[in-house]
């Protein structure tokens, strides 16, 4: 796409007079200990609102994350399950347990590593906090946190229905109801959605076009009990059933597959969250309790082909991972109020304790195993944390925070591997905030995040399966891995310009990673020419990630709104030799594009009609740290034409209108095509092609 198109919204903005501009609405970030104005929060954060979600016809987090600078996601699944912030984050999970680097919280429930749960129906806003959240959330947020907050119950009765029809046999229907069960005291909200799509793959061997389908049901119920003028109890119940197919890779690198045993990417989750908030004389109290159960299936046709494709060369293999995770969490926070601030009323404080327990059972069925594989991975996390916000002078404030976390793990499996590593970890932050004038703020600070240590159980279980000394040496290098720490240095500016019509947010950061955890895979060829992969985590000595993030939102006139979001990123390994003996020192890290941008404009045409144009793109990036295959740079164009009047809203929408080919996952270190005698070649998973449809919503 022509590079000048990327700058179109900015160019248009420069020609619009600010004299007719309207002020922007205030946005609150709810992931912090206290709800905080986005422009007063001294860290780099993106907020995607409900309006943005609807305008982009977004069904899942993967449809909106390109709006956030320096945020990426990985394919290899039916939905983006793994996320990267500033070049840090997981890209896949197979047999090994996962310690997430990016936290995913949905209405207070921790779904880190289970990104399929990130559906967006009736979501109020999505908050992306970049940088380590060592004080706020701990080990699951080494590089950042994605907080999804759904809409709250309302005191006035309301009912809305909506639906979408699109190409690839895509449709959805949803209903939302809210109102009082007891006026001004007990409020409810219920949201139900069904989403279906055949997906974008055709299986030529089976003559089917739905082997990579999406079949998703979400149900959410909320109660808000206003027990008194000073106390509130919120109860959220959530159910997700994602019965998606997984048939994404083609031997010919097209959208046409040849699999005879297409896989699945399923997730069924139920969750319950209770949040009690009470204002007392001495302080405010907040207590939360969450329970969640997720049953997942991830399976695929490993040979991507059928019996008979190349007699004498072919193999046939199917791999299935059935993973059940039960989790519970409890948190108690005490927050200062007007009567309990410290240092003469100049210091607000928060203190609290936290517990998270995960119980994860894996059942793996695999063609090349003598018997089914079973493992159990239990994790108990205990934490104590505190934060103080102190006004040092009229325009100068100091924010300090500390979190100490004890993480105990217990792993055992059917290969007689057992391990129970435990570790005490800590994180924190120190930030100075300077208010230049009303609506303008500068900040600078240091934050520390951490990620737990562990063992590579698959490596330990394979030690006796090989006799080749070279292979044994490779395995011995990666039996265990150490914890990782991350220091993030950041300075930034946030402010309102042009009489409050433009919001500008700018951040520069430098991240110093110590004992950096790196996902790798040893590629070992079997006697029948097929390939086995032994996934593992190892430590690079050091790594650096640094860059810039810019977000501009401008209500240029009553009719025209524009935005430009830009992320620049440089990453590098230092002193890192991978398990294959390759020195990667100086190379860029995986899933860390050098630039990302999103820009757009919405224009109200009058009479209820409007048009919205969005452009987004990324630089090329490495898919993995163990091979050199890269995703090419790409640019995408989205358009929406709509009409809204009274209770009605209808729109025509299109995404990737130029039908550009881009890729979300790639392999480059093995061959899988028996027709070519398994010559090593790249294999790529395509992103979403051109999609379009019609949307309608009616509110009663």
C-alpha cells in the first residue's frame, strides 16, 4: 500500500481548524489499584473503548490489539491465545507447562495463557498496560497486562439485540438486557452471543471449507448489590464455549490444506467472580474472590496430509493435548481515604495480600507415544504488596510500590518425572510525576518485573530415549531454567492540547532483561524421515528492548475524529547461544516488529450517516528464536459505512479490503512434504483475508 496513505489521517488533521473542535471524553483505567484517568496515569497504556470495538466489527482481542503500539500476537491456534508486549511474550504451548509473561484478566478472573477467552461481546473497554506490572499483578505480567472489563449493570431498564452477516458464512447474534431487580439497590445485566464462521481455509482432500471454523458461544451474567451508601457487592458469572477447528497449515503454503485428520482448538470455561467494596472510617476495603475452570483441546494433523500422498516417503501422525485448568484467587486490599492519608495528608496508600492457585492436568495422545502421556502441574502463589503515592510538592508526586511473591510449584507426569521448584520473587516501581500545568504531565520511572523459574519436563523425560552423544549434550543444556528479571526505564508525556480536543501520549522506554527466558525447540529426525520436536525454555544471558510509543486522538470538529498510534521497537539478544549451538547474540528477538502503526478517521456525514477508515501495519519480524524465517511487513485497510438514529444502528463493514496476504505464524527449520522428500522449507499460517458484512443493532 502506498506509504502516503499511512499519513492520511495526520495530513487531514493538519488542515482542520481547531476552532470548531469538541473536547474529548475522559477515559478511566480500571486495572490500577484505584480507577485512574488515562491522562493522569504515569505509565504507557492503551484503552480500546466499546465504540472502537463495534466500529471495527471486532469479535476477539486479535481484532483490536493492532490499535495498541508495540503489541503483537501469535497464531498457531484458531484464535490469538498468546500475546507479546514490547517484544516479550509466549508464542505457543504444547506439552510443557506455561509461565505467562503477559497477564490476561477478564472481569477480575485470570485467564493468562488462555487467550481464546478474549471475546468482545458487551465489553466496555480493553486496557493494555505496557511494561512490567510487578507491583500490580506479579509473575504473570512480566511485560504487561491486558485487562478486559465488560459493561456493568444499569439502574434503568434496557434491552438490545444485534447481529452480523458476513462472507465465509459468518454470522453472529447477541442480546443484552439490564436494569433493576430492586430499584436503586439490586441491578442485573445479562449478555448472550452466538458467533459462527466457516473460517478461511479450504480442505481439498476432504472437500470441506469449515475445517478451520469458529463456533463460539459466550454467556455472562452480572449482579450489582448496593447494600448501603458505603458498600457494593458485584457478582459476575461467565461461560464460554469455543468449539473451533484447527487446520491452518498447508504443504503448498496456500489457504488450501490436504489434512485427513483436521484438528481442534477448543476451550470451555466457566468462571465466577465476587468483588466487595466497603468504605470505612479508617480506610476503604476491597475483597475479591474468583473461581474458574477451563477444559481445552488443542489437536492437529501433524503430517498436514493424507495417506497415499507419497507412498514410500509419507508418515501419518496426529497430536492431541487435552488440558484442564482449575484456578482460584483471593485478594484483600486496604486503601487510604480522607481520614487515613499519611505524611500530613500528602500520601495515599494501598496495602494488600493475594493468593492464586492453579491446578492443571494434561492428557496427551500422540501417534509416536507408546502410551498416553499424563501430567499434573500445581502452582500456589502467595503475595503481599503495597503502594504509596506521595505529593512532594504542589506539582511533583512520587509513586513507590513493592510486591513480594512466593511461588510454589509441583510437577509430576507419567514418565516418572517429578519436580517441585519454589522461589521467592519480587517486583516494584519508583515513578516521579510532574504536572507542568492543567492537562500536561511528565513522568519518569523505574519498574521491575519477574518471571518464575522451572524445569523442562519433556527434556528430562527424553534423556534415556537417545544414544547419540551429540543429542544428549543438547538435552543436558536445557534440563532446567532460571527465573527472569526485567528492569524497565521509562519517561513520558501526557496532555490535552487544542482546548482539550486533542489527547497526546508519548513514552520512551528501555528494558533490561536478565537471565532472559527463551522458548526453543530441538528438531530431531526420526528413522522414518519424520521430525520430532522437543520444546523447552532456556535462558539467554541478557536482552534489551527499547523504543517509543505515540498515541494521538483528536476530536477535530463535531463531525471529524482522527487518531494516530505508533510504536517503534528495537530488540537484541546478548551473549545467547541456543540449544543447537547457534550464537544469536546481536539478533532481534522474535515477534518484535520494528514498527507498528494504526491510524484512522471517522466523519459524521449528517442525518445519522457516518464513515470510518482505519489503516494499520507492522514491520517484518522473526517468527521464532530458533530459525530465520520472518513475517513480511504488511498494511491493512478497514472501512465502515453506517447509519445511527434513535434506537437503530446499521452498518456495512469490511476488513483487509485490499485482501493483502499476511502471516501470523511460521516454521522454518524442518521439512514436512513427502512429495519433496522432506526438504527444509518455510511454512506459514495466513492472517485474516478480506472480510465484509452487514451489522445491525436495535435498542428497546
